[in-house]
């Protein structure tokens, strides 16, 4: 059973999440031969003020 965690800075729309879920699930099916029904995906949307890159906060 694949468990996929997707962490992003900021937020995604419901439509964006649905498209990501569709494509990631299909990739797991095509490449790893995992059934769609066994693939779990969790989104973790982190506020940009809690995310940093290159020594600077993104917000």
C-alpha cells in the first residue's frame, strides 16, 4: 500500500489537489504496478511564514 505525502508551501485549490491525486495515482499504477484503490495521498499545506529557503522565510 503506497502512502504518499505531498508537502507544499502555501495552499492548493481543490481542483489542483484533484489533478495531482489523479496524476500521482496513475503514475503509481503505471510504474510501480500498484492498484489505484491501495494508493493513499496526503497533502500538508505549510504556511509560507513557516517555510524557508536559502536562509530566508518565503513570506
